C-alpha cells in the first residue's frame, strides 16, 4: 500500500499539473474489493484525480460508488473477457510428479496462498468431504506467504497424500483440463479470473458468493455457489456434482457456453475501445 500511494503521487505529479506528453484523460481500473481502511483511503484520494473508473463487475462498481465515493459520471463496468479456445483445446497436465496418481479424479483450487483466497477454510472442510470421495485428490496451485501454515494444517488433519500444494504453475489451462472441477473459496474478489477460466475449460465450479461470482455463473450460480463460511452448503453442493457425472457434465457445458457468449475477449476490447473513443475529444475539467 505504501508503494501504491507513492507511485500514485509520482504519476499524478508528472501528468496532471503540466498536461505533459499529450495526456488528456486518465482511465483506471478496479479489479478487487479490498476493504482495508488504508487501501480504501488511498483509493479515494487517487480516484478523485481520474476521469473514468472501470470496474470489472457490478459488485465492484457498487463498492466504488458507496465505499470509495466515486460519482456515477465517472464509473463504468467492463467485465473481463476470455478466449475459450486456449482452455478448451489444452492438453491435460500430468500431475504425477506432484504426487497425484495418473487418472485420479482431481479437484483444483488456484490462487495466491493468502488469506484472501480462503484456502485455510477450504482445507478445514476436506476431511469430511474426502471420506465420501475416497479416490479424489485436491491440487492447490499457487505460491504465497501462507504456504507453511497450510502445509501444517494439511498434515495435522491427516490429509497428506490427498491434498497437494503444487506451487506456482505456468500452464493453468492444462491443469484445468486435467481437473474434474474448480473450488474457489475466496473471502473477497472483484471478478475472479480463475472462475472464468474454469468456465471456459468446461468445468463445474463451487465458489463462495463473493464479488463477481454470481455475475459470472449466471443462471447456474445457485447450484455452484455458497455464502462464505457455509460448511454444510459447501459439502452438499460439492457432492452433488462430484458423485453424479451427469450433473457435472451439465454444469460444465452451461459454464463453457456462458463463457463463450457472455465474456468473449472481443466484447471486452470493443467496450474499452468505445470508452476511449468517448473520451477522445473531451478536455480535462
């Protein structure tokens, strides 16, 4: 946050007072809802000095309006976009080097090993779930400051050999194609790209109902999302599609179609182009 504030001061000092290098408008983006007071204070200060604030979801836009006090005239929502072909056509990864037997049904969770992503809560749910899924494994993909604590909790719950911290991985599409479903247990988000990527890969999903998730999942959000902390709901909804391949395929197909039709990268680019064109001839106030 200190770096963020300092870079903001430098940027605005260079650009605004002198109108240097032909800069006439500043457009910035909000990609996550972060309610830490210092972060919000910095964002309120900086967003007063821009001409447009692009939010990746309506939930983030609501946060910008209420918590960050950004006026309606400055706000616009442009959802993330994706090229589904890179996920649909990926070759499934070989995870045997990570301790996951070839062919074993594998759930995946992807993100920084950080409080935000809720992996600590996820691991606490697994003993009861994995007892009912004796062949399943979970791969947690990512690096971060909580790795040591998560490793200790996995060992303490007797999940070693079933839950695997596989570290940062470059080829996420291949890992998704190797998986039977995505688990996203974030405590806060904006519009989680990993959910959109899993949709493009044709996977069923179970996600906490944080910012952007319901907008991504659409009509299938009820079957694929829970409130944060809802352990009973998490277990029930996960077992619904892990124990019934028909339901898993149905959800995966619906997710893939929605990613293709509602969140194309072309549509995202078109919306940004329209925004920049609308600002082209305007002057700074």
